[in-house]
């Protein structure tokens, strides 16, 4: 077997050789830590309506968040070599569609957390995994394994357990059609799942800067005119708080990307369900909310279903031959919660 004459650089790993057990363990630990930080950040982001006093609508909050994030991204792009050229894309309509789904999903989730106890709204919002499986079958022609169907079934049962504490199941449809509070996290989960389908297609073809720039540009253009029609005047501290959620959400996305890059999805995906724990803790500390037995049991069943969904989507990646350069790999895909914004 031929041996490369090039000396390895410090910190490089041998191409095609299996990682040592300590290195894999350290990467996994760091990946989990990054995802946990992302969970904490997005717990705060989705609680922004509550933290702002509960009088600001989700659309206005998302419009402010998109606009402040856009300013940050443009500033960062201008400071980099190449400037805004890294933000160009030949697929503006797909970015537009993704921004619309993400904006509506984020607004609905924020509204749901504002109207419902945090643990309850978060548990219902985590049903986006079920909607993702359905959309994957319908739109992408994906084949679903029995283990994934079991995860879908458990998630649905958990969702019904959580919702049962809010509305009588026999009148659930009427409750949703009447605009009940449960409608918002359910709709948010559906919109987030649709955004994930579009995000998956974009992530395989576009750079991170182009994706982040376009989602915040189109999100601002779509939501700001609507938000202005029902704009609630804000005091200086409240406006500053909502503006800060833009760069905070960008930081959360960065942490999420780092976590999914360092550790396998079968590990980092289930970690995202710790969102339930952080949401319940924030609701208890800040708003004196104590989750009921139905919410605790339903949330646990949804989390178990989510773990099965992540495990059923795990793929084995063959090792590269020793002669293959590392940059021949295609864009990495991060299913699970990597698309959540």
C-alpha cells in the first residue's frame, strides 16, 4: 500500500483511517454541548412574546427578529473577503417560500408559547417531526421504515395526551377551527416541517451565507408590511429586547450547525427534545407554571417518539479511501432539528 509523502499538518486526522475512541468521544461530547446551548437559546427565542410582556403579536416579533438578523448578516458579509457575493443565489423563489414557511411557523410558535403554558406549547410544537415524515412521503417520495412509523405513532399519542388537558378530544376539531390556543403550536409545527423540506433542498446546493441572507431578507419583506398593519407601539427596553433576538437566533443556528457537524444525528437529534425541559424550567422560574401530569406524560411520549424518528433515519457512511481528499465529500445533511429557526 502506497504511503503519502506529505507530512500531516497539526490537528489533521488521517484520511480514511478510523478516528480514535477518545477523539470520537470528545467530538460527541462537544456536539451535544453545542446542541444544548442551541436549545437554551431557542427556548428564549420562542418565549420572546412572554418575555416582552405578552402584548406583542408573533408576526411583529418575527419581523423585528428577521430585520435585526439581516443587518447582522449584511455587516458580517461586508467584513468578509468577497463581500455580499457569497449571498447570491440562483433560487430566489425557493428561498422566498422557505422564509414564508419559517416566518409563519416561528410566529405561530411564539404566539402559542404566549397563550399556553410553556411546557405544553413546546410539547405540541415538537410534533413537527410527524409532519416532516408525512411531507417527506408526499413531496419527496421517501420510504418510511417500520421503526419510523412507530415513532410517528408515539408522537401522535403524546400530542393527544398533551392536548387532552386543554380541550375535550371529542370537540378538538371545533376547538382548532375556532382559533383555540392549541391551534398555534400545531400550525407552527406544520409550517416548520414545510420549511425543513425546503431547507433540505437548499442546504444541498447553497452556502450557509446565501441561505441565512435570503431567509432573513425575504422574512423581513414578507412579514414587516403585515406587522405594520397591526403594529403595537413598543417602549425602548422592549424594542431593544426584541431586536436582540435577531442576533441571538443567529447564534443559536450557529450552535446547532456546530453540534450536528461534530456528533451523529442519532445522538444530537434526540438532544433537541431537551427543549421540553428548558421550556418547563423557564415557565416555572419566570411565570410560576407547573406542568400537569398529562403534559409531563405526553411530553415524555413525544420525546420517545422523536428519539425513534432520529434513530430510524440514521445512515451508515462508508469510510473514504486513503487516496480520496476530504473535500470530495458532498454537503452534509443534518436531519432532525437542524432546520429549526
